[in-house]
C-alpha cells in the first residue's frame, strides 16, 4: 500500500521516492470502498537535481474523495516536540522486517534536523521501515493536529527522517501545484 495523506478534496501527498521517476505517474487507491485514480507529481528538487532531499509528491484525483476530512498542512517542529508518525510498515525490528499492511501510529520525539528533514528518535526503538514511506508525521499546533512532514527513511535502529512541508522549497512546490492545477490544499491555500 502507498501511504498517503489527504490534504484537499482532490489532493493527496506522499513521498516522491515511492513513485517512478517519470514527470507524472498514475496510480490507484481505495478509500472507504471507492477506487480513485491519482496523477502523482514529485517535487522536481528531489533526487539527482539537488543536494537536498525534497522527498514529497502531490497527487491529484479526477473526482472528489468522498467522505474524506482533509488534513491541514502546518506547523514548524522544534527539538523536543512530539510527532505522531502514521504508516503501514513492518511490525518487527530490522533485520526481520515483517509487515502486514496494518496502519500503525507511534509518538516520537524530535531530536534534530538535517535540512529539509526532521529527525525523530524513540527510546522504545520505534522506527519507520519499508511500507511507512509517504506516511504522515503529525504535529499538534495550538491544540490542532497538522500534517507537518512526510515520512521518508530511517536508520533501521531508532532514528527516522521525515521531509518537512514547511521547508521553503517544499512550500513553494505545494503553492505552485495549487496554482497550476487549481487545487485546494488545506493549510496552503486555505484552512480546512
């Protein structure tokens, strides 16, 4: 399963490394029993075009995602903040790496930054792994949960990296996608 976050009536976000390298890629996903086709576009600064790792992609559906409550993008994580990571990855530690496509959540502490990523660590050895990439990193801001970053990778031991959506280059990419594709992106074009 490709982890996604719904951020608008017809808009999702995921990790760019989860999609083929073509400029735009079509994939399908199911939500509440309905199938949707999405066209995914990765941040052009991801990969060999940049020394940084702007690992986000935006997906656009041809029709509204029925029954969805889109998440607002927002917040700036600080060292010591808690992020809630959500993904479908493995449930046994490396090197066994067993997974069952079950959604899991874990609260982890922000320990540092490596632009444009936020680094989290867990004393309980909670770490992202295969199947979590593209999942959500939520931050509570003023009592409201916001999508702060997109899960990208880990060291398979205790540290995980998530690509910050408040990084200037990612914010610019999201705003350009919203303008060019005439999209509503919650937390970017308006609050939802």
